C-alpha cells in the first residue's frame, strides 16, 4: 500500500470499503432525484388545469379554441371575460353567498367538532369507543346517499332555498372528519395541564378554552380539508338553494352557459375568480397544514 493511499483513506476504513461507500452515496443521490422527479411530474399534472384556466380567461373567444396553450400577449390578451363578469351584478351575489356558506360552515364545524372531540378524548364513559366508531362512519358513508331524506327534512323545517339549510348540511357532512382528526390531537395534551387548571378552580368550559389553542395544527388541517369540498360543491346548492338570491359561485357560473352558445371567456374568468379565495387560503396555511399532517401521522 502506498503512502498516498494511506493519507487519503480515512482511518479504520479498508481499501475495499471505499467503492461500496461511493456506490451507496450514488444510489442515495439517484433515489432522491427519482423521488423529486415523480413529485415534480405530479405537481405539473395537478396544476396544469388551473394554469390553463387562468391563461385562457385572458383571451378572446376565438383564441381560447385556436391557441389554448399559448400565454396571452399582445393582441391575444383580452379582459373581455372579466368585464362581462363584473358587469353582471349577480356574480358578486354568488360570491357573497359562497363566502357566507363556507365561513359559517367551517366556523361551526370547528366549534362543534372541537367540543365533541374534547368530550371523547377527555371523559371515559361506557360507550365511548362505540360513539367514536359511530362518528367515524360518517367519513366512510357519503352524505349524498341521504339526499332524499335531507330534502324532506329541510322542507319540513322550512330550510329549503336558504343558506342556513346549506350550512347545516355542510356541518353534518364535515363533523365526522373534524371529530376524528381533533380527537387524536386532544388525546396528546398532557393530563397534568388540564388537572392543574381544574385545581385552580377552572370550569370545564375554561379548560376547553385553554386546550383548544394547543391543537391549532389540527384545526388548520380540518379547515383546509373542509373548505375545498364546501366551496366547490355543486350538488347541494343545485337541489337545495337554486334560487337567484341563494346561488353559490359554483352554481352561479352557469349563467354564462346557454342553450345556443357559451361565453367561454366569461365562464373561465368566473372560474378563475372562484378559485382565488381557495388558492390564497391554501397558500397562507400550507405550512400549518403540512405540520398538522406530519404531527397527525405519528399520533397513537
């Protein structure tokens, strides 16, 4: 063995071990490149429809079909679709209805879901496990299977054609998932913390108010998971609140479609405006969402 080899090779590492270490490092690099390539491909596939909708919303009717994949520049650029949307006063009403339904549904889902999850995680009573399993059934059974019963119930209560009826339906739809996620987070709160508050004279409502902010990562996860289905839903607004004063933005964009022709520029512009609130909120809370998912992945 030469003096140069001994100087380069780390102490305690044989000459035959160096190639295997190099191959292992090369394999890790290739594995990392492959994973990132798969994730990048999935990202492109997932964002392609969104980008296509946005760029075509700034084109004229003919250019949408003639050059659908071209970025609008020069004479191709047009805001005619957005002008049509903004000139339609009903579009703002549709957007307002969607905001009311979405914000109201999420707020009450988080409130009731956190309270129910606190009860299931904190109190040990007969039937606790059975009740938790019963709540979890709502995740597996689609609420649309009960559409006929929901319509009959809302009609008897006078909630058909109202935003309040939609809010109640969405609360019932998203409560099982909210309870399931938040229960796992609340069970990880140290018992000593809650007992210390009780010893100091705090009521159970006060203990709940102290514990709720500690599961904000779970709350952010529930917010994102429930916001997107509510905002994008077309089924229940169509059958429960199809009136002009109660249409949501997803249902209202149909005003730009007709029997003899569609205003595609206005339709794509309305869809772009409908996507903006969801994209903004997702971008703002994306870090909290990822933290919540990672924290929830190791819950026992």
